[in-house]
């Protein structure tokens, strides 16, 4: 597995240049979101005094420090952190203060939760289910921003020669999904397109190539899949799309969380980290084709498939009411179905103060 790619310092950004880059990206909005007219939303944990302007001494006080961030290597649609790492943007921003950003690819949300709890990660990108699970188990993390959102993925596919053409025809059929995840909830949303609920089908806990093999052999009648796999399956000609997430009001998203110790002691570094992500996002928007080439190599991904799905994902930073409402819907589904054992108050899982400090707003959309 490809690990973190560290480079030596390419250049040093001045504080003025960093502020200018942030202003170009996710700066204050117009009247309804500009904090000069509306008070900043209350946060669930304070930013430390060191989280002020970058002219202040950083919270590590010049001592050598590593910031460990969990990420999923294969997910090209979580692109700002990968581009910032590969293009030396983290080094440019943090090396002047003797800080190194280490991106750790640990393979799964469960493993990242363990690392967060053990203090081995300071921040991590996570899906909704592992975020809720970790918080329910007391790891104390807070969601500081949305990381990526898609209104298109996932989708339901059937065999190319299947006579199933409507979701309603899935009643009594065998289906595969990754049970107990956000995708499980998204399956419920797509079943509703045909007036069905989970009890109307026979559900099997399978995903990826295992589910595809069962589908093509006739063991199951339908499966849920997500990019990039779904495009490989579709382009191979063995399957056809029955329903897309875009036909529902749902979405597929991941978030960035921070550990309680890191928020308390190094809030200034979270603010700077968000600004670097925004710089990478700005670069991506201006150089998509180049960035897709970089990401294909970095993630060992199929470059040919990326043309089909990368534009379906939006990595704009923010924590809007729409974001929070959807996260609560996912949580309610998982808890009501017994996939989460401990009840939590979803309204308390956020700390949007770092977004406000970085950009003057929590809504960069």
C-alpha cells in the first residue's frame, strides 16, 4: 500500500500570501452569512487563544511536531488532502514552524477510530457511521467540516439481461449492500423510489467484487455500488443501472473530525490545515485534468474511470444546516436499526469554530 509522501520544502509562504489565498477560496459570503452582520454560530468546544492570527506564535512554540491525519488512499474523490500532500502545500505552510503533516492511510473507518481513541491520529476523514460509532464509544471527536459530498453516488445495479426495470419490482428479491453503513441508509432511500422498505427484500451483507460475482451468478438480483467500482461494472457491459442516488433527496458524504486534545491544544493548527485544504481545492478547480492525473498516480487508480465520476463529488468546506440535517437522518436510521448501541445528541457532534476562524463563515457553498 502506498504510504504518505513527504517532500522537502519547496517554498515558504509569507503570512500575507496565505491570507490572500484563503480569501480567494472560501471567504466571507454576502449579508446572510457574513459574520459582520450575523453573529458566528456557537461552537461546541472553544478555540484556544493560539488559534488567532498566524502572526502569533504557533501552539507548538517551534518545537518539532507531527500532525497525523487519517485518510482513505483509494478514494480519489477526497482530493484536497491528497493534492496538498503531493504538491507540497502542507510543507510550504507548516515547515516554517517545525511542523510536519503526516497523512496516514489506515484502511478503514474502524481502524481510524481506534487510532483516534489511542491518540495516534489528531484528525481523520470519516464517513457518517464510523463518526457516530466513535463518538458513541466516547472518543470525544468533533466534526469540523464536511469533506466531500455527492448527490449521485451510490446507485443500484442489476444484470444487463435482467427483466427488472423498476425499483418496485425488487419486492421479494435478493439484494446486496454493505450493512450497517451510510450506504445501507442510502439503499433505504432508493428502495423508497419504488414504494418499498427493507422488509420487502432479502438483504445480504456483501459489497464490491464479492457482490458483483453473486449478481452475475444469479445468487442475488440487485446490488448497491459506488464509484469507482460502479463505472468499471457499467463499462464492462455486464450490468445496468436501476436507480441513482440523484433520484432521491439523499447524498453520500464524508467529514473531517478532530480529536479533543488536538482541538484544545492546537486549534490554531486546525485553522491553518483548513486553509491549506482550501488552497488545494482552489488549485483543483483551476487544473482539474492535471489533478486527475496526479490523483490517479497517487491513489493507484484507474485514470480512465475518473472522467465518469470525479465531477460528481464536491469537496467544498463547510457545515451548513443541510449538512447537519442529513447527518442526523443517517444517525437516526442507524440507531433505529440497532447498528449503533449508544444514543448520542447529534447536535453536539460539531465544532464549527475553526471554519469561522479560517474563513469567517461556516457556509462556503
